[in-house]
């Protein structure tokens, strides 16, 4: 549905663009009056009055957008003055809420327009029947009167309602007229504003056209100025470039003059340097020849030194035995000591004195001779000074085994591993330091060395990898490298490559933590297993086409202990049994028996290459001076004497030739 209006086009365009703004404004000016609903007349409740429900509603909340636009156009039509000849009454708004419905009025009309019902005629003499009939009629008339009274009350209420509605309609009509007049006034004002704006627009349009023309002229002038400016900049750049070239040419000319003078001086110096270079080349050639001759001499000396060193080792015997006496600690100062005498650098004498009733009962002396004696005053450095030739033999390509033997608490672990601080280092850390120090000299002679380390222990005749901290380990078996030789290896054993002595010390500390130790009567921290530190040295010399692989085994045996003084019988049985088997092997070697029982224990099986194979062996027997341990000390010294009397086959160097 479209509504026509005489509004200006600009106003209608604004209305169409923003209809909600104008509609709300018109609705504020024209509100629908509040409608009071009629009282509800319920049958049977004549004396009860219902409450009036008042509700305020506006037209804007219930109209659609098209109805709002139509309402706006109707309200904004120009006012037509009424003529004198004809008067048009204002149209009334239909209010459905105030008009009584036909459905409600039908029953009431039916009640009012009752027709007398036709009945039988009563005889004139029957006064009683006539009286009863009159009573019935009286009751009916009385009921009708009551109904008419109720109807009168309802009509009165409706009249009052309609009267109020009429009055409110009149007031609303007046308000709407005032709003209409205001709207028309505002419309006239908007129309005049529109005309003035239209006129201004025409003027601005003409001014814009003039400005466009002027802009075109300015653009032409600007374009020509840009062309001139560009040409000017190009000429200026060319001028500056010519100036720079002129300046650079002047500088180059001056520099060439200076360089010419310097070139003359350099030519003289160059000639002198050529002569000096010729002399230097002759000197370098001579020095190179001297260096090669000296290198050959050094190689020959090193080879002769190695041969002489190993010849001395062979003369001293492949099994060398040293004895070290542990000094008493401060806490052991009150313990009685047996007599200990050092006869010479290689012999000692021990004597046990038995006292009975404060009188001297008897005297027994025992003398032992070894390759060297370390007194209680000997330091760790003194011990390693005698051991270092064996480590050097390992660097020369020989298999070497160094092990410490003795009873519990005799200082074996201290001798092999040492204590805190560099001065307290034992044979194992000092050996690795010596190896890495000698590696520098060997590299200068063309040798490339690789060092790998592994640590194991034999505890209760079971081999454990000390570099593996897991409680459940794989089985470690002792196997032959090949069927021809006597070299052995331990299966499933972890090997770590070490690049420095620091890496080896770190692995040594880790292995010490995993080793089995316990407190005994003779030692608070006694080693309850045989510990073996294996150092594998692989060397290759590409210049001489030689390579070798040697093994340095450093063994710390568990301490022997009497069953009467121990608290851990199972460990003691296994330790004493393995040491007893070691004694049997030494005895068999000493008597040159055809069968050597190496496989009777894991310890003797592991030491088989060191005791009767291709290896150089050094044994350190450790003892203490306590009288209570005299018997154990005597057994250790006798065992060491048996080891010292063994003669092994001469060790061979593990050197092979290779082709690159």
C-alpha cells in the first residue's frame, strides 16, 4: 500500500533513509489515549465490581514500517481551511474495546423481552388457584424488576464509561490538532530551509565549476614546472658529476705521482727480498733435511729406548712383586705391633713375640725378599715411580696387569685408587694421567691413540658391570677372543671412550659408588668384591703403517679374612675360595704342571692372560703391622713369594702392519 503526500522530495528522501527517527518524532507528538476497558458483567455476581485495568500502549509498538510511513505522510499533509458553505465532521476512531459485543447483549435482550407463556385458564371460583397464580406472577414480576435494576446499574456503568471515553477523545482530538499545527509549522520551516539549501547548492555548484577550471590551468602550469624542474635537476647532477670527476682526477694524478715514487723504493726492496727469499729457501731446505734426520734419530731412539725398556722388564721378570706396609692410623695408635725390620731395598723381616706370664716364651723370625719394599713412610708418588714402567709398556703395545693383594684393611684400595686430592691419587688415576701426557709426544711422532675404559667387579662369583647402575643386568661371561691366542674379553660389558683424564676420573667415581662394600672388624669400609679397571689402548701410525692394541688391567682384589673375625660368612667364603684358587694357579705355574686350573673361579679365569699368557704382571702385596693380624700377614707374604718365584713366557708386543 502506497501513501501519497505533498512533502518536498528532499524531506521524503530523508524519511526513507531514516524512517525510524521521523516516525518516533511524530509518535511523540501524537499518542493514542489511554483506553479504560469496560467493566465485566458476570451473571450471578451482581453486587461484585471488577477492578479497572489500565494499560498504556503507543501506536509505534504495534505498527509495521509501511504503516508508520503512511501515518507520517497523513499527519504531514497541509491543513485545509474549512469553508463557510460546508462543514465536515471529524472522523471518530473505532475502539473495539468500548463497543459491547453482540454476543453479550443477546442474552440480555432475551431476558427483557419475555413472552407470556400460554397456560390453562383458571375458573373464576377457584380463588386458591388464582391466588397461587398471582403469587407466581408476582414472583416473576419481582424477578424481572430485580433483573431490570441490575440492567439499569450496568447501563449506568456503561454510560459513565462512554462518557469518560468521549471526554478523553475530545481531549485527545485537541492534542492531535495542536500537534498537527506544530508539525505543519515545522514542515514549513523545513521547506524554507530546503529552498535555501537548494539555492546554496546551485551557488556552490557554480563555484566548483570555476574551481575545476582554475585547477586545470594550475595543473598545466604545474606540469610544465615539473618538466623544467626535472631538467634543472638533471643538469645539476651532471654538473656535480663533472665536478666530482674533475676532483677525483686531480687526486688520482697526485696519488699516481706519489705511487710512482713509492714504486721506485718498492722495486729496490723487492729485489732485496728476492735475494733474501732465495737464501731463506736454501735455509728451509737445509732445516727440513735436518728435521727429517732428527725425526729419524728420535724415532730410532724411541724404538731403541722401548726395546731397552722392555728388555729390562724381561730381565726383571714378567711377574714382579712389590710389598707395601701400611702405617697405623691415629685411631690405631694403641694397637700392639709385631716387629718389622727392613733388611735392604728388597728384603724384610717380621717377628712375632708371644708373652706368657710376663716372660718371653719364644721367638720366631720370617724373612722375605721381593722386587721392592715400600715402607710405611713411602708416598703414593714413590709407589707409582716403580709402577710407571709397566704403564709405559702398555703404551708400547704390551698387555699389562697390575693387581693389589692382601688381607682386609691392609690398604689395597688406597694403593690402587687413592684418596682426595692429586697428591693422594693412587695407581689407577696416576696411570691415566701418564697415558694422556705421553699421548702428546706420540702424536708428534705420528701416532693416533684411542682410549676406552670399562669397570667390572666379581661379587660372589658373579660378574657385574660397574658402569651399569641397574640392579638387573645381563649375563657377563668370560670368552676367548679367538681360538689361537690367550686373550679374553667379558661379554655385554659397557665400554666408554675417554677423551681426557677428567672423563676417566668421572667414570672411576661412578664405578666406586656401585661397588660392593661393607664394614668388618678390621675395616669400616671393606671391599667385598674383586674390582677390575680395564683400559684399552688402540694406536695407529699411518706414516709407518703400524698399529697395535694393548690392555692395561688394574685389579683391586677383595681382602682375605678369617672366618672367626667376619660377620658376613657368605661373602667371606667366596672371597677366600677365589683367593685359594689363585694360590693353586700360582702353585701349578711354579711347579710347571701340565694343567693349570684357571677356570675354577671367575677371578683366575679373568687373570689367565696376566698369569700365564702374553702379559706383563705386577703384584702389590699389602700388609699392616698389627700383631693381631700376624698370621694373615704371614700368609699374604708367603703367597707373594710363590708368585715372585713363577717364571712366565716372555710377553710379545701386539704390533701389526697395515696397508692404507
